[in-house]
């Protein structure tokens, strides 16, 4: 078999607009997994927001979380190869968030936290509350991010957002200018900030080394700018039809959008 593993971005790729896995996708992933193909989820999400899909797909691989900031082993319930920001770095970043007046979530080792409930979070909570209690991700409203930073064992990511796109772009430039962070756009109005070098591509490369799998033996699916780092290093990079042209240009080819069973059809061609 030419390819030994498949890496999936989640939102906009593996998941539909309604944050669901298509039944065709679930069935096909289980089929290729039974043939020994390793399936790994690579997401900007916190591990607790990845787990419901990991559970549904009956996976055994770790997940690559927060755009490559850490791997998470669900069976052992522990993070691996984590590269969090220091508390001083987190405070510097929080000051910049306040300076620009944008919203953020802060992802720590324990949970996702927020101060302001914006439109994106309202939709996220609808999904959370649709899940059984034991699958619901950990997300909580806090009075002070300063306290969260102080108390956390690890701060993995700031998920910043604003409907004022020029303002978010200026914030992103200011973050990049600090030299220690990377700011990757996960949606048109959302920018994820983590330590420089924490990318999906680097996370996938590290996992491949652990598994003794060559990058040339991996197929990667993605749709957004934070997926380019893995689409460009995988043996086969496949962009979704809903991806921007710049993202598609970094892949080998594009298929249908995330609301169609295009992933299942492509996996069948590649592995069955």
C-alpha cells in the first residue's frame, strides 16, 4: 500500500457546516482503519472538542491539537510533545488583545475559557449541548483571563476573533512582529495564536516520526490557511472544494466540498 496514514483537518473538511460527520465518511474511515490505515485528526481545536469525533470514529491514534501545539493521547488522558507559551508570553499576548479590543478564547491544559459570548460561541454551545454529557467539551466563562493564565499548568493557544477584519489583520501583524508567536487564520474572522513553530505540518511530522511513517506515506485533507503546512508536506495533499484558491494551490488537487460525501469517495479510490 502506497499510503499508510490519513490526516484530517476537522472544521470545514471532515465536518459539515453543522459540525457533523457524514455517515458515508464514518463508514469509510472505519473500513480503511480495519485495513491498517492510521487515521489522525489534526485540528486547531482543544482536545476536549476533538474527543466526540474521536469517540464516534473509534480511533486509537493521538490527536494533533491547537494547530500542532501538542498531541493528546485519549487513552492515557495526557498531552505529548507539548509546546505551550510561558506565562509571561501569555500575559504579553493578553495585553495585545486588550489593546486592540478583540475577543479571544484561551485554551489551557484543562479547558477552553472565554470572557465574552460572541456569535461563534453561541453556535459552538448549540453543538456542545446536543452531545451526551460524557462527550461535552470543557468550556467555561471566566471573570479574568489574568487569573486563568496564573492558575493554568499550560496555556496552549489564544483563539482570537473580530468582525472588524482590518482590526484583526492589524492585531495579527502586531503578533507576528513580536517574533515568538505564529498567527494562523482558521476562518475569515478568526486567527489562532500559538508559539512560533507550532503548526499542523510540524505536529504531523512529529507524529509521523513517532510512528516510523514517512511523510510521503501520508494523505492529508484540509480547507483553510492553517492547513497549508500539512497539505504541502504530505505525500498527497487534498484540498476541499470550499477552500480558497490559495489553499488549493498548495495541494495536489481539490475534491468536493465538506457538505458532500467527497472524502468518502476519495478514500475509496485511494485505499479500497
